[in-house]
């Protein structure tokens, strides 16, 4: 099971849009996918038509120990389950502040679910902060994918993200790696987007080979600005269901193909050795 954290502490860069459409795209390719909404705003849940209310179990119940992930997930499409979030999740930051092993609550919950019903992919939509929820995601994840808007200030914040992954790998999760950066809200043909992309390539090429991001790639699929991506959440649908032929759907389909290809490339040496 590939456990992927989608993270960026800056809001408005396409994090939730990428989490939802990556999960939906993988499910359409026959992969069994669980999307865990870790953002108290609950936008990933709303994006797929889930509005938790009343006694509907959410990610907050998992962190509180009242429910398991298996008890909170909801089937929203073929091969696609969602663990929803509400504003209650914001209380987790305070409630876990003095708790023992507070960084591994989510990892333990995922392991418990995987023992009985493994998924091909578990994707976590992290909040736009570097608090307890994000640390839990990084401690549970096998890899990180970072959505990035190609602007100068976004590059400045990227170094902080990388520092956080390095800290978590040293102290909590030796297997954590940054597998790639997705360029979102991409404006084809602009000089700024090309310059930022070049700067990012140079930074990754000069990275310490022991750093978690040493082998990170910039995905070739650029997620262009597209109004259909902005409209889809209001209908509670992924972009594939809302407008399957739009540029946004084509861009995310290309990204999904790259993610699956990376998986196949990693498995090939193992199969040859066997």
C-alpha cells in the first residue's frame, strides 16, 4: 500500500484539488483508494459530496480513539473511499498536545485497517500548517507529494517543507521520502512559470543525496489553470465526473499515469530479482 501525504503549508496552491483528483483518477484506473481528509475545513470531503453532520463518524473520531478508520470511511465511487473531516478536527491539536505517542495515532490506525483490508493507495489531504495533524500524516506516510504554484514565494516556503520532512525522517519515520512536486495553477508560456521550474530543478539536482527529497521529481504533467477544476467541488464531484474532457481532467489523468508508472518502475527490479 502506497501511503501518500499531499502537503503544503501555503493555502490556495491546489493541495485539496490534487488530493481529490489524484484519488479519483487512481480509483478509475482500478486501484483501491482511501482518501483521508485531515484538514479541519473538510474541503476534500465536500469536494466529493460528503457533508458530515450529526453522528456521522469522521477523522476526529479516529484521533479521539472512538472509531477506527474502517468505521469512518465512506464509499463515494467505485474503488474510492473517503474518511471525512469537520471543524471538530481542529480540536485535535489541543487534545493531543500532552498525549503520549501523539505523533503516531494515525499510523497505528492505518496499520490496523491494513491488517484486515489493505488498499492500493491511501492518500492524505493535509491541513495548510505544520501542526500535529500534518506530523501524524508524515509519520504514517511512505512518501510526500507537494503541490506547488510556480511563484517566487512558493519556492521560499518549499525549503521549510523540506526541513520538516527531514526532521520527521530523523525522529519518527525512517522510510519517509519526497517523491515529487506537482506544479499547479500553471500558466503555460509565462516566463515566471518557466523560471521557477528551472530554479526548482536546479535545487533538486544539487540536493544532499541523503535528504528525503534527494530523488524527488517534478512531474511532467502540469496542472493548468482551468475553471472546471474550480467548479467541480460545488457539484460534489471530481473533475473526471464533472467534465472528463476538460484540460484539468486531462492534466490530472496524466499525473495519475505518472504515479502508476513510478510504482511499476519500483516493482520491476523486485520482480526481476525474484
